[in-house]
C-alpha cells in the first residue's frame, strides 16, 4: 500500500509530462500497472478471480 501523500502527489499535474506517475486506483502501487484497467497486476488478478471485471476470465488450455 502506498502512503496517502504519494497518492496525492501522483494525482497532481507534473511540471513535465515525462514525470507523470500512473498508479493503481485501488492500492496506489506504481509498478506492474495496466493502463487498460487502471489497476496493478495484483489487484487485477484479485478482481478477475472474483469475477468483478466484465469480459475477463481465467484462461485454461
């Protein structure tokens, strides 16, 4: 879990566009982030396993 201060800092508009940090909206993690879902890989997996992400299901082959 990220501190609330780092979450707040990430939401501010940066001075330069390259300094933008995308964070998971659920936990605030910045590594393993998926832009399509605004989630980190851990939260994505939890929500997908519960069936709370529409159109996503576990693959099996």
